[in-house]
């Protein structure tokens, strides 16, 4: 499945969340990740993040899609990150 | 599905924060380790032992290619799926002449049928391939009669030779004449592309073998020897026509690769980096496209087909179901 993850985390923990998310998803912008992910890995990511964040202060949102067929991605301005697999 | 990582630029691949980072002069790129299947290193990539440790733990293979794009080798982490049972079964089928012949024949049959399918596709689109198809079909009849591996290999070589003659009719481009199959070094543009594509598909197949209990050292059509992995070569035979050859036709048809993408060197012809990139990008796109497999009742990517083929082989070796090679139906 395809996931878009956005988060708003207290400065104290934001770096931890960033590092954890990099293991599973591609960084696209500050506080935004996206990528193809398996069901299992998605659960793993959620568990790992839930151990880091504080429910009262932080917020993470996941948008999940079964396929990206019906969605369209448009960008303006700078390309900051991405999911290129050819370097 | 996990991604293959292709590295063309110069830089250092590192382990950082339990994931991968590729550092170049231009900056850092983090790559999700959990979404990485294998690494194809074409450029000057440097890495250290801690990366190798990490990669082994994550069961990721690194295939490396030299300056000319030839396959050089693989960093093959300690085997994770160890199965004495499967190795014994594989060896048993290798050593028993009839059993070995049965499997080898299936590989040749698969390759032949896919070759025929490719030719038919272009024949239906107005290329003059009718004669060639009947010639190849005649040869194909002989597969069942082969009683020796050597006969089988000779027959396969024959079929392929005729098939390659069809390339000129399909491609119809003055710059890309086939002439004859040449290797090490390839003597013309077309041969460079075929060799490049084949070596990538061999290494990808090796990555898939790694994910099964099969041992890549014991092939059936290609004789097992002291030098190299052979099972991946066997299985890749089936997919070469429908993946690599078709890719080459479409790249040339769309002028995505032209004669300017090559350069002459002392050692022979060389595909320039831009050409390699285009080739690999399109190959990656092709492998991700999905097709419907009736027997499974779902859509499967071409890349996934590689693994499914190996599972079918495992079933055959365990005596559960006779192996039938994959044949494209279009």
C-alpha cells in the first residue's frame, strides 16, 4: 500500500521521529514522508512511533491508499526529497 | 514491493540511524532500508564493513558491475534460508540423468515458447516474420526428442541464432544491425544492449534465488561447476525474450537510445552512462508493471514472476507438482 505521513512533533522528539521514519519511507519535505510499504512494515512503523511520541503533545497523520492509480501528484517549486531509486 | 536501488553516481553508501544513506558531494540521500531489495552498483560506490554487516542482517544483496557495465560479482550475505532438504533434492535431480533432463527441457521449452511469442507479436504487426516463425517452430518440435543435455543446449543455441536474425526485421534501424551474436566484447551496438540487459537479469534472478531455499550453485541446463552460480542463468533463459528483448525493441523504436549513447574504446564498445541510466530506468518500470495470472487469480508484477518461477521449481523438486515454465500469452 501507499502511505503519506505528515507529523507535527514537539522539537524534543522530532529528530527521533524523523530517523525512525527514514527506515521505512522516503522523506519528501519537512514533516512529510511517503512511500510504498507493506502491511507488516506499516504496523511496525506505527508501533515504533507510538513508543516515541507523547499523545498529549504530538500528532502524526497517515493517509493510506491501496494503489496510487486514482491519485495524482503535482509539485511546485523546489524538489527537496523524493523516492528516486536511481542515483 | 521492495525497490531495487541502482547507483550510477560516485559516493559513499553508509549505515546511519539504522537505515541507508548515500552521500555524494551534492548531499545526502536517505534510503529506507525496509524498502530495499537489492543494490546494483554501477558507479564508484564506497562502503565499509559496518554497511556490509547491516546489509547482511537485512538480507540485501549488492551486485556490482564494472566500468563497461559487465557483471562482476555479488556480495552474497550468509545464507539465511538454509535447507539441507532442498539442497539434497536439488542434487538428486541434478545427478539423475532423466530427472535433470526433464527440468532442463522445461527451461528450453519456456525460452522457446516465449521467443515464439515475441516473434508472433511483431508478425501480427506487419513484420515479415512468417518464415522465421515456422523455421523456429520446426526446431521447437525437436525439444521433446532430445535425450542429452548437450543436444538440448545445441538446439537452444540454434533457435536463438535464428531468433536473433529476426531482430533486424523487427528493429529496422540502420544503426542497429544484428549481424551475429558477439560477446566479451560485444562487437556492435545491439550486442552491447543484449549483454547489458542479460547480465542485469541474471543478477536479479540471483537475488530471487536468495529469497528461496534453492541453492544457486546447482543449475540443471547449465552444468554445475566450480566457478559460478548457474541456477539463476537457467531460470533467466525463460524471461530474457519477454523482458530484455522487448525492452530493447521499444527503446530503439522510441529513439530513447541512439548510436550517440555509445562510445568506442580500446576494449570494445561501451554504453555511456546516460544510455545505461535510460535502459535501467525503463527496465525498472517494466518490471513493476503487473499482469494478470489466471492460475493465481490476481495481478502480479513481472519481477514477482521471477520468484514464482522458483517456487514452482521447488514444488517440482519436492515432487508436489510438475514444473511448467511461464509462457507469455501476448
